[in-house]
C-alpha cells in the first residue's frame, strides 16, 4: 500500500491524468503521467476486467505493482501524478519480470533519477 501522500485517490485526478498525461507503454505495462505542483509523486494502479475476470488475480497484480513502486519510490522523480496501466500479459510474468518491465518504462519516460 502506498503512503497517504503517494496515492492518487480521487477519480477525477486519475481520469485527468489518463486524459491529459503523456504515456509510455511496453507490451505488458505502461504509465500515463502528468506534472503536479507537489513535492511528492502520486500513483494509482489500474487493472481492468479485460486483464482477468477474477478479482483475486487482478488484486494480486495490483499489489505486486504497488510494491515495486513502493520499493523504488526514492529513485522516481517527485512532482508527478502517475497511473500504471496493465495488460493481460502481466498475469504470465513473475514479480521480478514485472519489476524489470516497470522500471524500464519509468526510465523510458524520464521519471527515473540517475
């Protein structure tokens, strides 16, 4: 679970980020991000019904992506709203593979501190 200050909570904030934000994707996961005026980056993870009908499987994918972000939060640039989007291929990958893919997406987007 993200800390309170690192959560995108309101539906309008998530929709605004998805609608107006820049996007970077790979075949398994992607992000939509938008600059905010805060000192912290805020995140939301979206795993839709198209990924899998079972809520148990969708929630597992959400938890794994949240944990990746939580562990690497200090390496992600502050001041962005980020929505993580996933595809059904995420169910087939291990945690380590998901971590590698997501970190590559952050680097490609320029949100990674060097």
